[in-house]
C-alpha cells in the first residue's frame, strides 16, 4: 500500500453509522478498513460489488403492507410459528 493517503468524508445518519460500526466491530474491521474493502471491490468489479435493483410491483406492495402492518400475523414462539406453517 502506498504511504500516501487521501481523506473521504461522508454524512450519515448517526443511527446508521452506529449500527454499521457494531457490525464492523464483530467482523474485526475498522470503518476505514471496511471502506477500503468496498473501494477495492468497486475497482476489481469495475462497478458496485452488488446488484442495485428496484423492487418489482409485488415486492413494493408487500413492503408497503408490512410497513403499514397489514396482513401480518404475530406469534409468541417459534413453535407457534411452525405449528401455524404446518411444519
């Protein structure tokens, strides 16, 4: 790695930053290391290292219904869920 570096600055919601840094910590990574990995993958892939897609109409409807808590069923245990699913 070159001894020369540059600084990258980004504005993020505090909650997003905090939750993401907890995941990085569990992976044994600093935020700087995670950003370096992301940039390296962009360079190697010649694009984003994951697909970016808009959800289809069915998925959009399902997401909206879930956010509105429509047609959701609650259970109190895993066993109750398995029983409800018949497994």
